């Protein structure tokens, strides 16, 4: 059973890696999250609904971290992790992010 399962996992990983690479290329070509004003407004809206007990925030699709930076101004006590599929964007995260996760 294991011998049949391992090739399946490898094939699945290969397909997903290829899809992630394609998605990351397409995502990197879009600059709206890096330049639009509404991205910041979304984080302000989010902060209004964030439970006061929340301490760890995962910013999925963080881009270059403009929104997380705005959130950290409003909620200094949070630990902020950024997740994005574009490594260059993660490298540009501001220091208010405690962790950067590629995927």
C-alpha cells in the first residue's frame, strides 16, 4: 500500500508546486494590493471586529504588509505573521511583522 501511496504524494506535490509557481507569477504582476487605498481601509474595518483577546494574527495574502502595518498601529499588542506566495513581497515586509511564511 505504501509503495502505491508515495508516488501519488510525489505527483500531487509536483502538480501543486507548479500551480503555486504559476499563481505566484500572476499574483506578482498585480499591483493593486500594493497601491490601492481600499486595502488599508479593509484592515481598519477588520480591526473593529477583531476580538480584544486576539493576540496572534495571520495576514493571508499580506503582499508587502501595508495593511498589517495599519493594523499594528491600531493593535500594538498583536503578534503579526504574514503569508504570501510571492517571496519578494515577503522580503519587503515591514518590521511590524513577526513572521513571514511563503506558500
